[in-house]
C-alpha cells in the first residue's frame, strides 16, 4: 500500500499543473496531426519530471515516446490530444492527455523500485487519423508489455465497448453542363451519390445489430445551374471486429457502384486511414482498474435492462490486439450531453473533468503498481510480451 500512497501523493502534488495542462489543451483545440502545441506541452511536462522524451517518432511530428525507469516490465500509458472539427474537445482528449501525464508522474519515483519501465506514448490523430496504428506498424510500441488510457464519458465503465471501423473516402466524377439549357449533355455526380445513399439506407435493414454504416457529403456540387461534375463523401463502415468489417465493406461498395452504374459517373473509393480494430479488454487489468477506481470513490452503475452499449471506435483497439490493454471510461458531469456534442466539450474543462483527470491518473498509476507487484500478472505480461 505504501507505493500507492506515494503515487497518489505525487499526483495530488501535481494537481494544479495537470489541471492547467488539461485546460490549455482544451482552450486551444488542434486537429489530427496538427497538435503541435498540445503534444509539445505534454512532452514538456514529462521531460520536466525526468522522463527521457523522444519527439517526432514514427515519422509523425506530433508523436512522442517518454520513458522513465529501467525495469524489465514495460507498461505503456497512452495520451491523446487531438480535437474534433467544429466542436473542439468534445471527446475530452484534453482530459486523456492530462490523466496520462498524471499517472506517469505518480509512477516516476517508483519505477525502479517496482522493476518497471514507465513508457508514455503521445499518440496523435485518434479522431480519424490512426496515429496509434501508424506507431504500431512502425515499431514504436515494440517491447511494451501492456498499455492503458482513460477516456471521459457521461458514465463510468471499466470495460471499453468498441467496434472495428473502416474510413472510406468516396468520389464520383461526372460531366458538367448547363443544368437548364443543356442538362442532357451532363453526367450528374450528385445523383450518383444520392443513389448510393438510398442503397445504403436499404442495406441497413439487413445488417447485424453491431454493424454501422454512416457518412456525410463533403462535396455536393458547385452551383445549382451546373450539373455536378464531381461529388465526394466520407463514410464509416463499422462491425464487431476487423473480420466483420472486411465482410461488410464489399456490400457497402456495391451500393456506391450502383450510383455509378445508374448515372454513368466514375467511382473512386479510397481507405482514408488504416482500419481501426475492435477493442479487446484484458480481464485482469480491468479488474485491477475497477477496484482501484472504486477505492477512490468512483462508481460503476449497472446498465438498465435493454440499454444499448455505447459503442464507438478507437485506434487503441489495434493496440489491444497487439498487447494486453484497457481503455476505461471515466465519468464527468456532462448534464444531458454526450461525446461529440458541443455541450460535452464545455463540460470537459469543468471541476468534474478536473476531478476525472486526477482520479483517472491515480487509478491508472495504482493499476500499474498492482501489475508490477502481483507476481502472477507480472510474469504473465512479461511472458506474453
């Protein structure tokens, strides 16, 4: 218990700095791969605490790795700091980053005594860029035995429920013409997209309950009196796992091809980012985290009967397929709002969110201590890794 008290004291002592970090990131939202200030602030805090920081890893200017300790058990803590277009930090990545730094500060003075290497990953572009996937593919996570992070949400959850996802960029190319004088000379790329959207709407009734297909039109034409020669859309295809995404994607593509066939437009479909995997919760790590969060006064309410599980997607899923991992949801008081809403963004710099930073950091630090001191789990992680 002494190690946990020491970690908690270090986090409480750093509370003002952690809250300031969270609020700075929140007030200055940066989009995927553009998080130069946020990633710099997070890395600076770790460097100030004695971590060995390597910036620009994986050929990504806003990615970093920070290590402290030299123990054989290497535990990773992931920090996210990218924002969403238009609604800023409506997914609370400022809280994620600050909590990750807090957990690392709590463990910094204990790492060698616990036989740990504490490794913090600064991971850009979770919101549609796949920073963690790129870092995984380029070897940045090699040698790490387990990884974790916390994520703000309206409800406390020890386990993550996340779908695999494919991010598609769809473009139709037709032929422009005067929409009144010479419409017969045009090929309407907007009609192609309309046909595809109708086909996808009809497809949905035949999908599995865990499947999702949804998107937006990103370009619909230039002017009402010009037959649209070029239209585009961004679509997400989700399923219970990567294998399900692979099975569903050809069916969705057929809907897009129907639009091209019906209008004579040409179709181009590109995978905009690497696919995100479903999340695989490590049961032992979940149990440790939940017990630690409850010891701090956090509560995990049972879902109401027939309540659907809140499911999103994250590139942390790919990490969970490569090593044991957890991604608990830490509750903040968000009123009637939820993630990705502007109202939720405002709550992510509130006293409730500040408490989530400190308590999420402490629960993660304590979980790392449990993993380091439980002989069975320590041996399992090193053996698996």
